[in-house]
C-alpha cells in the first residue's frame, strides 16, 4: 500500500512537471522518467503478491479412494473427479470428510463445484439447537445433488476445493464414493445410517400406472429424533437440521414416519426422500440438555447415529376409493331399508289383527246389542281408533290406538275375553262420558296464542305446587298438569335453539379447518395435523379422506331418527285430533321437541367430527366433543322429562349450562395442562354444581337459594338428625343422588390428583358416567315398580350394548394422540384394516354412530308398555 501510494504521488508530480514544464524541457525526458518509476513499482507489487499468496494444487482423484492430506492458509488443494451421467440412470455421489487434527481455530472450507450446482460446508460443522446451543461435528458426509441431463450419456466433471485460513497445518481425510441404491425401488426396503452432520437422501421415480405412493421410514429406536422430508428434484437439496423445513413436505419421527406422495405434485414424476437426524430431541418429546453457561460454548453432541429403513409402497387406486364409499353408504342405507321393512311388517300385522277383532259376525248378539245401544258400531273409530295411522312400532313414545295398545297388554287373553275386556273397559266408559265437542274445540285452538307464561294452573296456586310435588309417592299425573300445548311449545324451543346454534357454530368451524388444510398444503409441515399417516388416503385438498367419510353415519342415522320422530309426531297429532283416550289420558306424556334436538345434535356431531378430522390437533378437538356434550345432556334431560314433564329445565337454561361446559372445556384444553390452580377451581365448581343439582332434584325444585338457606339447612339438620333421627322422605331419589355424588366426587378427586392432559375427554367422561348412572337407575326403578320392557325395546337395549362394546374396543386402540408430540403420536399409527381403506378409528365412527342411534331408539321405546296405563298409576322416580 505504501508503494502504491508513493507511486501515485510520484506519478502525479511527474505528470504535473511534464504538463507544466518550461518549453526548454524535452517531452522525451518526461516520458522516460514516468516509465522508469512505473516499472519499478510493478516489480515490487508482483514480488509482494507472490510472497503472500498460497500455492494451488490440483489433483486428479478417483472414487472410493480415501485421501489423507493437509491444508494451511498458504496452500489450497483442488480434487478433480469425473463420472458418466446417464439420462435413464441416476448415480448418487457422496462426499465424506473427517477432521484429523485435534483442535483448530479456523475451520476447513470444502466447496464442491458441479456443472449446475455448488455445495459448500465447513469442518468442523457447527449446528445450532434451541436457545442458541452449539454442537460441533468433525465428521461430515453430504450427498451431491444430481442435476438432470438431456443427453443419453454425458461425462461430467466436478471439483472439490479445500482451503482454510488457519496458519497452522490442519490434517483431514477426504473420500468420494458412489451411493449404492441411490434410486429407491417400489416395495424394496433399504437400510442406512444417518447423523446430524451426515444426512441421507435418495431418489424415487414413479413407475407407470402408479399415481400415489406411501413413503415409510422406520427405526428400531426412538432417539435421536429425526426428520423425513419429500423434496422435488432440484438443487440444492435441503438436508440439514437448520434448513430441511424450507421446501417440500416434512415431519418429525422417532420410530415411524410415513408421507403419502402424489404424482400430480411433482412434474418431473420423481422426488427426493431426505432423512435428517436433529441435533436435539426436544421436538420428539425427548429431554433438553442443560443451558450453556457461556454463550459461545460448544456442546458435545455425543453419539447421534441412527439406523433407519426406507421403503416405498404403492397406495390404493381409485377402485378402492369407490369401494370404500359404496361400503359406507351401503351400511347406513341398510338401516333405512330395515326401518321401512319393520314398518311394513308391523302395519300388515296390525291390519290382520284389526280384521280378526272387528268382524261383527264374530261377536255374540248380546255384545253387538250392547255396542249398538251406545250408538256405536263394532268398527267405530271412536272406540277403536284409526288403524291406518299406526304405521310403525319404532317410536320414541309410540302412540297406538286403543285396540293396538289393548292388544299389547292383553294379548295373552282369549279372543272372546279380549273383546269383552275391550267393550267393558274403564277407558271406554271414560272416553264416552266426556264431552267430545268441548274437547274437540280445545284441541283446535291455535298454538301460536299459547305461551307458558300466559297461564299456569300450578303457578296460580303456589301452595298447590308444594303439596303436590312434595308428596312421598308421586305419579306422572301429578307432574303432567300443565296444558299440553304450552309444554309442546316449550320443548320445541330445544329444536329451534340447537338448529340456530349449529349454524352459528358450524360455519366458522368449516372456515377454520379449510384454513388449517391450506396451511398444511402450502407449508408442507405435517406436524400440524395428527393423522394416522399409515392409513391416510388423500382426495383433492383433503389429506385424510377416509377419516372424514366414516363420519357419514352420524349424519345419515341422525336424519333417519328425525324422520321416525316426524312420523310419530304426525300420528300422535292425529290421535289427539280424534280424541283418542290413550293419547289424552294414558302413558308417558308425548313431547317430541327434545327428540328433534337429539337427532339434530347427532347430525351435527357427524359434521363437526368430519371437520375435526380435516386436521386433527389439540386446538380444534373441541369441534369433535362439543355436540357430544350436548347429546349426553339432551339424553339426560329426556330421561328426566319422561316422568317430570312439568318441571323439566327450559331450553334456555339447558343450553346455558351446556355452554358453560364447553367454556370450561376450552379453558381446560388451553390452560389445564399441569395447571394446579385451574384444577382446584374446576374441582370446586364441579362439586358445588353436583350439590346444587342434587338439591334441585331431591326437592323437585321446591327450594330457594337465598340468604336464609344456611338457617334452613341448620334447622333441617337439627330436626331430622339431632332432635330425632329420621331417614330421608324420598328413599329412591336419595339413593340415586348419593350414588351420583359419590361418582362425581370421585371424578373430581381423580382430576385434581392426576390432572389428565386430555381435559376434553375427561369432561366427556363425566357426562357419560352421569348419563349411564341415571339410565341404569331408571331401568332398575322401572322394573322395581312392576313395569316391563317390551320386546322391541329389549332388542334395542341388547343390540346397543353389544355395539357400544365393540365401538369402545376400537376407540381405545389409540391410533394417534395430540397429548404427545407429533413424532410420538406417529408411533401409534397402524395400517388400514378394512378394505385397505378404513382404519380402527373409522370403524369406531361406524360403530359409535350406530350405537348412538340405537341408544336413541332405547329412549324411544323403553316406555311402550305404559301406553294404556293411566298416568295416575305410573310412578315418578
């Protein structure tokens, strides 16, 4: 630099002198002086550059030969390789480097120059982990990207440049070798080793006739954590832990990994399978190393070598898709056909019975005269009802006319005895003594003018409520005193409210899951969604179509249930219009609003479960469970409504409570994992809610929660426990509530102690346990009261119990779980088991939808035996 500056200064002075010289100085003298100075400076510069520059040595190298050499800042080595590249055959080339010097301040830089690509890396290689932890690797192996060639065969050269800035000698070993089985073959397993500094990738070409394949990578051990990636054939290949997620599809893995690849996503009809071992195991659920004390401290990575197997299988073809869809439709359409056949058989059987019992020639003259004396013919519709309306026996609260119901209860009597019983029955006497005109006018009033708050025969006399509802033994007639039109309108609100909730809930859910799927497709990050990757069949933009299709059963069977309820509702209204005595005075009061709500909830469960399985993860698991809570709640409300129609909760109260349940479900999913404070608050609320509900049920709503509640409780304890020891007035109710409190307190204690990660499933377990407890109590009390379960209801109970058993078996197979990391979840993945299209969870969808439908039918038919029993003879429990 000094010489250059001197040259510049002297040059300037000389030029100035030449241009400003007097005329007596000759121009040749000026030019000669300038040239001499310039040549002197040039010689000094060349000598300085030659003394400071390093020696460059180029060597012709061979494949498979290890080269052990040295490098310093004064010398640079270039290794020249050549190989033949064929258009029809891809040959992998791998460069392996090992640093032999114990320590060096400056790394060695390796630059591989190819025809259309450049790859560079340093040794030792520094890879970063979480919190800027640094790991050093002295052995590095990289596979070269192979650019495509248009020629049939072409000889290509590539060069490996080795250099360093270290002034001391650094020893290294270099070896370039060909990769065996670089191109993967279909259904052929290949085993290899990989480390964080020695990743591996292979090429796969779609064979003719195969449009979709599944790439599976397996290992015998969980750790170290690794990543498998699918990338297009282009350079560079991103095969390090810090860049493998830049392009393509990728997922973390421990023992299992699988990615479904479609030909349409790769225009070259081929792709790279890249396997990278991560520097740390935290992404796969492993432990984290200690935090480094110094910011630039290099950590020892230890032995992070992993042996893996890769194999590519052809996926299913379009015929399997069609077969799966037809199978799914066929199963659930068969329930429609079966329902239609049962309805036809029952209708034919009832018509045959009607013809046998209503022939005037079969009656004695005295019986015929008795009927004619009452102004009726033996086939009068006012006595026997209309048989044409009794189409099906599959009903929630089946409404049969007088003859059909009488036949069900007295079918064991002889032909003549049955006719005499029918003619002289108490029901016929009551029926014809009432004023038909008055009743008819009442039934023709418009329901639109009737509101529950307009008039309430019990609310006008509050003391009558206390007298009636606090009797030791209650009958259904005591709790079915409100006008039927008022209650019908009250319970219809259940249906309209849940329909409104469904619309407002489903629309943003659908929008959100579409966004989820778009993010997965664009980013390629398959750790976002917890699929069963070994049985995830894509269709269009959907990654796991089979898990979505299997939810069709909820929708179809929910619709079938609504059609059954609609039929029974129409038949019941016709019976009321003709003043059928059984519809007016006998059996459990018929209110269909809750049944409509249950059918709608079942359909929505199918829709939202399908939305959840578009991209299943912990943030949208509430989509799959929200309407399960509603179904459980509605079933309990329906059980309670059967014998407590006047005091059942309103739709607004019920849905407000269910909204609170869903609110806590969201809080539990977001904040409940390991949060002791949350579990304490929830357990306290759970226990308090259980106690308040128990009090409400025990006293039939005849209690007040006000400032005097403590005083009344103390007085009750003093009078019933201290002053005189008396047992509970309502023994049956007390048994149910004690059992319910034991179950709920136990569940609250379990949650507080164990604090399960899956809070949504824990909350659903609470709802199901309470529903099963109440249902078992209802059945036991029904049999204890001398009632019986008819054949159809018993068949539904047994069928549903068996299906639930098989469904739960498949549910607990656990093909994936978002309680763990995505890599750990994939350890539970399994192959398809049905038609090569459906997995265990799909079968759970099939069976659980059938089981829910059967459970609804149990609620529909379990009280058929009471259709001809007066309501003042039906006990409340």
